[in-house]
C-alpha cells in the first residue's frame, strides 16, 4: 500500500499579498520551535498516522520557515534547530519500530516498506522547513552533515541497524518464492531496495517525480549499504537456488526442456532487475546465474542423450538455436557444441563421398556435396548467428573428409563443365550467380585447388574450341569468382584462353574480308589461333601430310597471318580440327562431320576404291595407333561409312578398307563420333594425380623465401612454404625433397655448425 504525499487540506491557503502576523524580534528560539511544532510538525505526524494533513497552508509553512531563517544564522541557535530536526525524525523512527519485532518475514517486509515510505514523506517536508540550515550551518561542516544525510543517520540508528539482517533474509526468501512462481508485492521490494541503496550513502537526497501524481524517491550517489548488506546475500542465495534447480532439472527433464527452463529463468531475472532490484546488481547477478546454469552443467548438458548430438542428427534447429543463444552468455562453453558438430558434419560428408553410386556419377556426387554445404551454411547462419567458431568447425568437418583424396577437386571441375555445357541453359542471371557462388564456396574448402584448376582448364578448352558453352556471361563469372579466391596469377591461363578466342574471332572477321572471301579454293574454313603455353592441347610431334584442299587453306591463312604479325610461327594442330565433308557416292547425299584425321583418310578414296591401313598411315603421316582409332570409328555399325576386309577383329596394317556404298542415315548431316582412346590407369581412376608443376611451385617458393631471408631454420622455412602454397597443401616430405634438390643444384647450403639451418647462395 503506497502512502505517497497527499496534498488535500482542511484550510484555505494564504491569499496572495496577505501579511504573516509573526513578531520574530521578541521571540526566543524555544518559542520558535514551539511554533514549528504546533504549526507544522504535529500536523505532519498526524498526516503520517491517519492520512489527513490539517492546517497545511502556505501560511503555516512560511511561519515555520521564517522561524528557521530567523535563528538559523546564529551558531548556537542553528545547533538547537538542527538537533530538533534530528530528534523529530529519530523519535518517529523509534516509535514505528516496536510493532515489527514480532512479525513474520513477509509482514516485516511490508511494515518496513511502510515505515521507509512514511519516513521519506516526513524527511521531505521537514527538510523543506529546515532547508535554511543547509545554506550555512551544515555547509562544509564535517561534524554535522546535511539534513538529508542527518535524517538517514537517524533512520539508521533507530530502524535499519536493528532489522537489516532480518530484512535482507526475508527479501531473498521472497525473491526465491517469486522464482518458484509465487506472487510477491513488488512495490514493497522496490521500496526496501531503495532503503538499502540510500542508507549509508554519502549524498542522499529526495526528489519528486511527476507522472500522474507526486511520488517521492531517494537518490543515492554510491548505492549506500546495498552492496555490503544485501547484494552478497542475494548472490549467494541465488547460486544455491539455481544449483538445486539445475540438479532437479538434470534428473527430471530432457536437454530441450532444460534449455526452455533456462531461457525462462534468464528472462525472469532480467525482468526482476527492471522491476525492483537495483541495476548495479545486473552484472554480478547474471554471472552467478550463468555460473550455475551454464558454466557448471554446460558440458554435461551438451553430452546428454537428448543433447547437441541428438539435435544435430534430428535437425532440431530451433533447439540448437536456443542452446547457442544461452551458451553465448558464456562463450567458453560454445566449443563444447562445436566439438559435437564437427564429427556430425564429417559423418554426413562421408555418407556422400563413400557412396559408390555417387562416385560413379561425378555430377550427382557434387550436387549432393553442394546440397550438404548449403544446408550446413544455413544451419551455421540461422542457428549460430554465423559465429566464427562454428564457421571454423563447419570448415574443419568438411575439409577433413573432402580432402582425404583428390576426387572432389576433379569432380567439381567436371561438374562445372556439365553445368556450363548443358544445365545452365535457360537459367536466370540470379540462378547462375547463386550456383557459381556455391561452387566457388565449395572450391575454397579444397586443398588441391591446382588439380581443380588443371581439370577446369582442360574442360574449358574443349568448351571454347567446340563452341559448347551455353553462356559466355557464366564463363566470365566463374573466372572472376575464382580470381577472387586464388588470385590473378592462378587463373592467368584461363584469361589467356578467353583472350585467344576473342582475338581469333577478330582475326577471322578480317580474314573473311580477303580477296578469296575466307574461302580459298572454294572451301570455307575457320581458324583458331592459340597461345602455346596457355592451352592444355599440344600439337602432334608428327608431321602430318594434309590433302591438297587443306594445304591450300592453311597456306592462304598463313600468308594472311604473316601479313598481320611478324616473327610469329603457326603450328597447325590437325588433331584438333573438325571437317564437314560432302559425299556423293551414297544412295542419298550426306554431309559427314568428321575429324581432320578422318577427313584425310576419306579423301584417299577419291583416288582409289580400296586402301590398306598402312597406305593411309603412309599417305597422311598420322601415327599408326591413332590412325587405326580414327578409321575404326568409321566402321562401327551406327556410322558404317567404311568396310574392312577381312571383316571383324582389330585393324591390322594389311587390313583393306573400302567405301560402304550401301551406307544410309536418316539424317542428311551425320555426326561421326570418335571411339575413345584407351585411358591411362590414372585417367580411369576417379582420383587425380598431383600435377608435376607442384615441384616447381615448391622450388620457387623456397628460393623466393630464402632470397628474402638469406638464412632460415628448417621448421620456419616449412611454415613459410605452407603459407605461400595457396593452391595445394604440400607434404613436409615433399618440401624436404625439394630442399635437398636445391642444395644439390647449389641454390642453398646447410650451416656448417647447425645442420637444420639453411643459407641462400646468391
């Protein structure tokens, strides 16, 4: 029940301009105090008792105040006034206390709150009457504190010191009752917290807050005795309460239920601080609660059967989010969740990479890995707020499995090839960008980045030369994203390949403007000029002997190219070209799309009806095995353009080939597919071999480091090499072997005294 100051009165206030009938010159100090007692103090004490303030007018206030002003300038009289002020407050407090001694804990709290509230009203009005003493008498007076502090001193002596322990114990008991779900009187608790914060303070004062009614509050500068007499008990009982609570929860509830209870208790504690506890307790109180609810049981909580592992396995993301939210209060507990997450991610990843059906299907294999990666990224973002520790845990879990071999690096490049040749057709710009981002994000986790780039370069070459790419923008976007991830130098050859294609388009356009219109001898032909070291394709060492028609075309382009560029040499790659060859000897005319080698073989049948394999090889200078593969592709049942004698079996040097006059096809334009070359063992495997260039990269890194440092210890050199080899993670044995190689080549030498120190030889 609140007893705020009630401003009702039984007499009218003094009208403006009325004189105060008071003869102060003949009045003694005792007479003055008698007037103050009758006019102001007794009505005030009666108000505190029954709630009615008799004779509360401006006149009575001014009479009492005038008495204080009259005698307040004189030291001996000021002391008497000051003593009277303290006596009134002290006697009121002493008279109020006896009634509380026999009360129960909760009754005590209510009674003390009422005493404190009424004492606040008494002090407020008494200080207004006697405030002249603070202007001169108490100012800079170490023996006699100001009126507010003197009033608190009287309250301390007559009430606080006698009940503080009972009060503090009763308050924490009430708080624990509220924690257990019971209702308590919050206004009572707020008043008593204010009491603890005010008593013992160096500069207490009363302020009036206006919010629909006049309310009086004590303000303190240093929280009084709150930190000494109440907060320690609050913190210790809080620890005991929640220690017991958590023990009960562990025995009775599942992990998700415990987390929900914890979330509720943290909300309740924060609400309690807002409602009546002092805000200065927030940090220490939270620390106690977190110590008992998170720090001590945290690891056990995570490891419960219904804990983090079960949440990950059953994808209980809301529960994981709540666990992270609570454990974030004590960041040292978060690694316990990460420690469970890592093996979970490894298990999910192994389920994909050890599936033989997926191993046999590179595209589906990567699709599954990308799906898992997206799921894990979303989980880390939504459940763990993209926390750095969880990002590292996710990365470690993925990389531990994906980097056990080179398969993922190779398959990711093949996946990109499939997307850029087929799947991205018709996709929107946003869809393409999303896919590229996902691919490059997965690429970032791979340690064998050089293997990915090697396969990507090979597949890109085929897409560009055979015009198989469905989107130039998607190709450019891939290269831009890769550049961000690995740097300009790593993707420089890819850039050169695109530059060569653009240059070749420009060159072809100019070639078409020549006198022959780009068709010397009536043959339309298109030429791609490739930089020697940028492309994976290499020209055959064999000197191919082209047919006359091809020779005319190549000579015409050579002449054109030489007129544009001086000092450059063109090497014709007949093993890479395609030819559209018109046929007139079949039942219906067809256009055969064949390789340049097959064209050379077929052109021989314009001069002879039958030709042996050895004659084809001799006439064209195509290597024997490659010649047999090319010719063999023209004899398969689907495109049986040539017949062999004897029929069946492998082609021999003496095998006679002749044209199949009965050949026919539903299509006018017949695409002749080549029989695949026999794959080398390394190519048959899903795994990729480490490129030979790695040795050169390690050599270059060692020399670069030693040249700048001049002298270096073995382990330090290893660390520097690891840091510089961004496209792959070399093994220490590899680095050691290259160091020995460089010592043999006199780039380095060992220190004469310390063999594990290397010295650079300029």
